[in-house]
C-alpha cells in the first residue's frame, strides 16, 4: 500500500503493511455511511464557504462533485468495490478529487474524520431508528388485528408455564402491544438524544476556523450542536442506547416467539402458523416447524451480543477518539438489520396466525384454572381468603383423586368442605364468569379488553410514525 495513497502519508517514510492495511480498513462495512457522509460534507462545504475559506466557485464545484459521486454510486454500485479505500471518508475524498480535481483538497479544512464519522453515524442512526419505529408500529397493528378477529377466544393464562387462570386471547395479544409501545418510546427517546451535531469539533479540540456550527446543524436536521468537542467525537453512548432499546425489542420478540412455538406444538395446539412462515423436515414428512419464530428467538442473542460489544469496546478508552471506535459500526448495522427484519417477519407471522378456538376452550376447561374463582367465591361469602385458599386446595386434591374438574364434584361433596357453597357456585366456575369477574382496569374482562382494544386502535391512528 503506497503511503501516498492515503490521507495521512506525509509524515510516513515507508509503506503500510498489506495485511495491516486490510485489518485497519473499514470501507467494507462503513460504505453504508456514504449518503450520510456526503450530506455532512455538503453542509461542511457550505460552512467553510460562508466562512470565506473557499470561493463560491470552489464550493459549487465541491457540491456538484459530491452530487455526481452519489449518482455514480447509484448507477454503478460496483465502484464501491474499491480495494484501496481505507474508509468511507477517504473514499469520498479520493473520488471527489477524481471528479473535480484540486478543489476537492480544500474540503477538509476545519474538520476531521472523527467529526465526520460521528456526524454520519448519527444521521444514519436517526433514519435507522425511524425505520425500526415503522416496523414496531406495523407489528402493533398486526397484534391488534389478531386480537380483533379473535375477540371471543378464551385462552389458558400461565404462570411458571403452569395453567393459572383463563384470559382472553385478545388480552394476551395486547400484552405484547404494550411492550412494543414502550419499545417505541425508548427508540424515540434515543433518537432525540443522538440528534446533536458534532460538526466543528475538528478531531477533538474544536476548529480554529470561524464556522457557523448552528447553521450546519440546522441544514442537516440536527436539533442542536454539541456542547463539548471532546465528548462529541469520542462518545458512542448513543450506539449503546440504540443497541439497548433494540435488545429489549428482541427480548420481547423472543418471548412472543417462545409463546407461539409452545402454542403451535401438538401438545398445546392453540395456534397454527401459516405455511408461508413454516418449514418442513427433510426426513420426517409430517413436520411443520415454526422456524420463523425460532430464528427470531435465536437472533435476540446476536442483538444482545452487539450491546455487549458496544459497551465493552468503550469501557476504559482514554479520552478522546481511539480507533477502537471503528468497531462500533458493525454492531450498530447488524443490530439495525436484525431488529428490523425480525419485526417484519414477526408481523407476517402474526398476520397469518390461525387461532384454534376449540383447543383453547378445552385447554381452559381442564387443569383447575377456576380454583381462584372458588376461593374468591368463598371469600366473598365471608370466609377469610387464606382459609378459602386452603379449602379450595383440598377440593382440588379431592377432584384430582377422582379424575374430575372442580365443577365435576357434586354440590354435596363440595358442601362437605364448606357450608357456604351453594348451587350458584357452578355458574361462577365457568371460564366466562372468571373472565368477567376480572373487570379491574387493565384486567381481562371482555369490557375492559374491548376498551383496551379501542385505545390501541386510537393510538395506532394518532401515533402514526413520520
Ligand atoms: N473509520 C474510522 C472510524 O470508523 C473513521 C475515523 C478515523 N479517524 C482517525 N483519526 N483515524 O472510526
């Protein structure tokens, strides 16, 4: 690698080792920042023009050259297969030189690649976050759609994966809707905090040129300018925040995936995945595997891994920029791609999900999901809840020994355990009654769930992502 080919050759006497050149270069992945870096470069060009550091003619030539470069890349993406470019910033500068000649060499006054990369990454990420927010919104809409088409379905609710109490299937759907609502809030919060312009930081100490930082920031759609040049070029906390918000999305998707995988098993059979998002086995002809959901569950590991990388890369770095920070990009890009694709596939899965109402109903009617109802019944009739719990527990034992459900015990048998039990108990033990009783705000009663659904529909309408 000839030292004259890179941006910093003057001080060097001998050539860069080829293996180290490959090791050092980031163009293979940071080419994704090309558009963002060109935008940052145009804003910087305007800034140095206003400061009188380049003529209007030179500025125009730089702007046209950068524009042409973008057009060339669109027309022929193969030019990105440049084996000599160290990173996206040096690539842009060398191509600009090829296109417009010597004026290209003036563009770098008052800036460093450190501010370029911090600027471009922030531009890229706020757009990436916008895309992820869109996908979150679509998945929320899919969950609402699924809840609406299955409004009446009653599902066993579990704790410890043991049958607990009946819940409306729509209530289960809306639980994930709520997780995603917070996920979106977190993303928007990250976006707000990262939308700050580092331009003008010039490596670390701030530029010595009279640059109008605020106008460059405004031109690039930043909300404000950074207050400290050292901090602006050296902290990647916004990458960690994004990876953290993305990790939580993936944890939520992974939990959704786990439920769906379980509910699609023959043993449960509550849900059936559409063929479009399932695969078969090369040896067992009967198989229909929920690979889509398993992959989402698995990919959560890689997003959480990205978060760990980003934290570890930054821990213990001396102030300010260090080349370690080049390692942030692959984690950020992979996190973005993974979370976007997983949200998208999850929505397709939800859209094609069939709910097997009969299986759900028979699962609800077995396994003593109405035991809490019996305890509540006794407690409402004046028995202390602890005693009601004890009596009901003994009745469950009796029912197990007889191989029946609680409503399979005769009134006479029930009365032997408590005189408070009357004929009306059988009505209370029905799953519908258990559901209706849970009419507290946030509970699973049909009325509550209906109003939760209405709120969700209104939210989706009002909170359309921009
Ligand atoms: N490719 C580098 C990165 O991603 C760009 C900044 C390089 N700056 C430097 N002084 N070497 O971090």
